[in-house]
C-alpha cells in the first residue's frame, strides 16, 4: 500500500520506482475585483498571487510540477478567465507550460459577490532528490524577499522586485549550494525558520542583527528561506539575486 505522509505544508505519496508525489495547496479570499472584496486588486493579480504559493512550495521540495488545479468560487466570465490568465502567466514565468498542467473549476450555479480561490499544485521528484529535512548543522538561514501582506502586496503588484517568486526558487536550486528551501507564509519568518530546523532535527538560532520583522506575515510567500553552508556566504554575495536578502540566523 502506498505510504502517505505530511511534512510541514506538503503531503507526500511514495510511488513505485522510488518516486514521490508532492502536493501543496493554498486559498485566497476577499481579495479581488468583486463587490465585497476587502482588498481591491485585479482578478489577474489574484491569479498570479494565488498560484505562486503552492508552486513555490512544490518547487522548493525539489519536485517538478506535473499538475496545477484551480477551484474558483467565482463565475468564469469575466472573473474566472482573468484569474486563470494570471495563474497561467505565473506558470510560464516559472518555465512551465500551462497547457500541460493547468485545470480547474468555477462557480456557475450561484451568483457570488466576493472572490474565493483554492489552488493545488502537484509535483514529482525522485526520493533521493527530495529537499526535505536536508538542512545541516551550522547552516546559515537566508531570507530572500521582504515580508508583505494585504495592501502591501497589492501596492507592489505581481512583479514586485522586493518579493520572492518561483523563478527565485529555481535559480537557487541551480546555484547548487542550497541544502533546503522553505517559502514563508502567514506565520512569519521566525516560525518557518523553526519549522525548517525541526524537520532536520536541529534548532534555529536567531541572528539578533536582523532588521526584518521576523514575526510579520509574509502573505502569499513573499519571503523564501534558504539553508546554505556558512562557507558559501561569500559566493552568495557575488550573485545578483534581484531581490533583497539577509542572513536571519543559523542552525545548531
């Protein structure tokens, strides 16, 4: 019988051939262009932001996305179409063909007055390449991007240069020195640093020189944590990451 387990926000299913199916999900509500939405943004922006979170989580685990589902509590025309357009764009920017992976459903039976979105990303990764619990003792923990939520996210737009994106995840993996990656959501940097450490059987030690608000929500994964060997810090500084970053602590 296949073994299903949960690690942090991911569900993992062991498959034959030493492969792992990785799933991540997220939701969004009261953000959009409908009458009762609290934070007013375009439906296209909603699609970009909603797609980003589970996509980054699957990529950060080392998995290759093979399916992406949207469950939209809005009608297809015009809101659903615009949300799906935003999701498709986010996939394209991550190097993924939306025609191959994107599917979903909309609400066509009951009129809606507020935006509601659910998203699920599914990926595949060889067991040996799964990047969970791989952080090591004395690794530095780097926070890429600034924690932003609600109106701050809306003000920055979908291409805000101060926030993490799926392309950053892929670039860090290509860099080759990363032991583990973890997107930061509503519980903030400090919480996720401790989760990162705990998964590897370690303890997170905060650098008290940190200027970021480590308890602030990072909304739709506007921050990304990376556990890297301390000796690679000078190499990290030589790369133009196109997003703010700083050391927030180390693992002991």
